[in-house]
């Protein structure tokens, strides 16, 4: 059985192994011992109830309970840009016209911004390639919505998700090659790794004025707001839950930033609290996201449900064990897919 739970200190080796598989452009979980340890420490600390919620960086693990292996991770940062600047490009349009010459032109421009400061961010979503089947990716990503629904007061009213930008089969970002390299004179991977420690260098080296994209190579322009092929399914999943691209992109690879009001996210809006009945009877049919209502011991699984009353559902002993609940406890449930309902 697959269960999403808070990260633990003894997950170090599993998280380090996952980080070694992420590849270039995956900023929030890089192949680096120091960053992985910092990520783990922050994730463990976030589930301390006494910690200031605004500073928390929640990190969840996807565990295969049959093997005890951690095969995926995902995170939520309660607020970005409070301690270190959070930069992106705002994609806009400038119009230039001359009646005398009969010329009218629209040009796309990129403006360095900190518009997302204070927003909560979905981050660090990575699933081991060997486990990219059986709705594991949907469980891993959407389990965060159950946590957001249960503990909404710990998060900003709008949720952000930065998507990994387009790069070719060799890991080369055409946007970086067409723009960033001219100001940093270093490779994309190297610049990406530097953001682990500080983003001050971005403000120091990037141009302060709008960038006219018609001055960039066409390959760079075409990459704006495009996602990496491995990230496209994650983008589609978020869009099906109500996230939208509103015109901001990453400054390194031009990956799109998606956003949604917290209460408008489909799984948050439609989730319901029900009472659990534990039974030996097997459940069949439609799959639901099912989570407990605990904080430090949060759990989320995929399960079919037997309805035994208006606000009562039946689950098996094995699912109850994974969720750490018993008969009479409260569960949060929502249909896995947007086209279905409870």
C-alpha cells in the first residue's frame, strides 16, 4: 500500500537517493548532501506544533508500506520570499505606435518581479521513475490538497506552483542560453545550484529594466511558459484542479508559475469530513483521496469507500492501520478525479 506521511529524520538515505535522480532544473531537491539535509531538517521541524506556521516548509514522503521504502516526496512552503527574495519574470506586453508612419506593434516584455512574496507554494514533487504508475503520482501530488484543506489557517489564501521549464534531451535550457548566460556567464546547472544558498546574486546581476523578447533567439522565446516533458503530467494535474498560468515564469528556465485561490482548488473545495467505520469487508469501485485529520501524524491514501450512512464510510483494517484511525474517528475524503464526486 502507498501512503503519504510527514518526512522523518530516518528518511535521509531515501531522500538523498531521490535527489540523485531529479536532474537539472529541479531546484528544490538537488543532488547535493547539504541541500538534502537542510530540506530534511526543515521538513521535520515544520511538523512541530510550536513552530511559527508562516516559516514552515512541510515535506511529505510517499512510502511503500510493503517494503518500507520512500519512493517519492512532495512539499508545501507556507510562505515564499520572506527571508530571501523570491524572483520571477512577469510576462507583459508593450505597444508602440506611430500614426505618421502607420506603424503599430506589440512586443512581449519580461520584467523582474517579486509579485509572489508571501504566497504559499507547492514544491519538491518527485516520484521515483519505477513508481510512476497506478495513480501514485496523483496520490503524491493531491495529498497536499487534503493537508491544505484541513489546516487552511496555516497557509496564504493563494497557492503557487512553479513548473520546471523546458530543456532539451541534453538538459540544455534554450531560455537560459538565450538570456541568463549573457549576464551570469555560467552554465544553467551551476546557476541553479547557486540558488540553494542565496538568491541575492540574481538581483545583483540581472538587468533592472524590462527585456524585449523580440531581441532574444526564437528558441528562447518559444520556451517561455513551456514545461519540461517530465513535468507536463504534473502541470495537467494541477490545471485539472483549478490552477492557472497567469503570466509569471521562472527567471532561469522560463517555466510557468501556476496559481489558484486555496478554497477554489477542486480537492479542497469538494472534500468532506466523515466518520469512519473499520470493517473486514473489502471495498471496491471509485478511488478517493482519504486522509486523517491529524497534524504531526498526517496520513493520506487512495481507497475505495463503502458508504454506510450520509456521513459515514467504511474502510478496511489495512487502510485504517495506514491512516492510524479507528472506528468513530474523523476522515477527510474527496474523489480522486475532478469529473467524479463523493
